[in-house]
C-alpha cells in the first residue's frame, strides 16, 4: 500500500490561465489554547450566520455516497481567478470544504483554517498541537511533518468541523480526533483515537472523514512503503465523544497490513447507515492460508460489524505483489451495482446486495487504465469516472445485463480524483486543473494552479466557486 505518493511530472498541456500571487494579507491566527485532557469542552459551540445553499461541500466528494456531484447549473465556463489564499503553514492533502461563507482546510502542520469564501483571506486559524516530524516515523513520504492528512468533515447541525491530527505527545505520535466550532475555531472535542494495541508511528490516518448519523467515521492504514507493523482499521466515534467502534483487517495473530486508505477518499455511508470501504494488500500471500479480509470490498454495519465482502480470486498473489484493491474507493451506484478498481489494472463489477465473497464478481475488465487507480471516484447515474493515474476513465454500467464497458479515457493524462460540476469532469493533475467533456474526455479548459503536495488532490465546489488546492494554498475560480 502506498499511503501518499509524490506528485508526478506536470502534464504537457497548454495552460490558458495562470494563477497569480496570494490575494490580500493573512488574517488573525486563532487564539484558543489547546485543551489538556480529552473530552467535551464545557462551552457551547459557536453559532454563525450562514448562507447555506445547495452548493455547500461539507464532506469529501460532497455526499456520504462519495459521488462528487456538484451543481449542474453552476456557470463554470471561461474560468477566471476569484482569489488565491495566503500561503498556509503546511502542505494540503485534503479537499477544501465549504460551509456557508467559509472555506475550510487543514494542513500537515496540524493547523485548521477558515478562509473567507468571498475574498480568500484567513478568517481564523487554530494550531492544534505539535505535528510529528517525518524523521520520527519508520517510513513516510509526507514531509517535513505529518499532521492532518485526511479531509475533515463538517456537521452542519452542530456547526462543527471534525478532523484527526497526528501529534507528538510525550515524544510519541498519537492520533487525536478534534471537533472545532466553525464560527471561531474553538475546540469542542478532543479524543485520542489510536486503535487498540496499535504501534502509533506505523499507522497513518490517510482516509477522509465522514458522518454516519451522530458518529464520525474514518480509517487507518500504514505509511508509504508498508514499513513496520500495522493493521487496517475502520473507526467510528460519537460526535460528542465517547465509546468508539472498530473493525480490524488482518485480525488473526501474526497477520498485519490490509490498510484502509483508498487514496484519501472517505468511507461510503449508504441510506441504512452501513459503511463501505476497500482494503489494501495484507500479509497473507498464499491461497492455502486462511483469507484475511485484505484486498477487498467490505460492507460494515453502523456498529462496524462485517456484513459482507468481496475479494478477487487473485487476492493472495495481489497481496504478494502490493496490488492493493483498496487504493480506490467502492463506487456504490444507485442502480445496485458497485465498481471497484485498484492497482492491478483490473476493474470489478459487483452486486451491492450480494458481494459474494471470494471471486464472485459479476464481471471483470482486465488491463484497464494502463496504470493504477488511486483516490476518490465520481459517478452520476450508472456511469463512474475512475481516477486512473494515466488519465480519468469513464465506465458505464447496465443493471439489466449486469455488464460494464469503457466509454473513454482522457488523452490529457490528467488522473487526479475527479468531481462533476456544470456538466464537466474536473480533475487536478501535475499542477493543472482540467475541465473534461463528460462525453469524450477531451480537455475543455486547463488552468495552472501550481504544484501539489501529492498526486491525490481533488477540487470542490461551493458558494459559486470552484476550489482547487495546491501545495500550501487554495485557489478559487468563477465562470464568466
């Protein structure tokens, strides 16, 4: 499993618009102090006047389904720069979130920011604690520090943003779930969420956060390079703090790995509150040994009990060759079908109601993409848009025939996790933001935003803006 890969070469494309320097001066830093002990803060969560609209974007890829669908009617033709944020204090691995008139991001320096959606200036910032130096980890390609890696989630009913920070406490890395009031960044919740028995330097909270009713759901995997000993975990914590639920991959004595990371995507939550994730390669690499729930698609109950799973018949050899099925997220489509693809260059079509265990896919497409599939998938209706490293691929499904087929793969080479808005497929790749035709995959617009910290950044939409993160800034665009 590769937890976070270094940005590749820039796409060779004609750039029609260049983003300028940061607009305006940095705003005031948050003054709230870090609480001493985990638990609920005594003060009430701050309220704010919001202009909540259908264009709020409060979780990775906008919805609990992970569809990545933005407004169809938003005018994003002929993009122009609305603003560029000041330089932030660390690198950005997460997707910008939008709630009311605020844009929210968190950095690898363990700092959370609210930016003004109208100007891009800093409304507040809160440095949570000391991030973990990369040199303190057994392996990593996130540097110079590891702090907040997974995209936060906003609970709009509580006006509270949740995130997991990796912090150095008593010279040891620990993972802390924070809840901050969206109005002023005041800390309302702190709770250590290290999985039981975990060697904390070896685990990475890479997957984005989501909400399942009144619980925050997220996952853990390993660092880049699969070093040391770790397990894949799914975890669920009440929004008010308290007893956590866990699901552990590779649970048997002597087994390990099976990361939940999905290229930074969030777990999928369906209408029943069930949680869908994909797991990476595990330590068992012989089919003569018991299956370990790695290299899989997993459906879990709201209390994180295993309901059903799928694994390819090649799961053991995939494990031995680092071919994570879990480098991407399950696309749980509204037609009852599921698409899952990963590093093996094979895509699997599954029946959501009956995953079937090992080797019971409805169909397998072999040799897709020409490279691995990493990160969040976007979908609309029966069509999914896969984040192939060599370029976004559109795949159509048919619920009657239970078949799928490739519609197109973009020739631009743009392969960052896509979203959908204003009739286009939007993707970030090699420092360029692309608008792709949903019919052909051809590039309609190309905008330079500067280099990213990782190859996994994904744009978002909110308050009439298209937002794109670069290494340590957020860039906002409007249509003309």
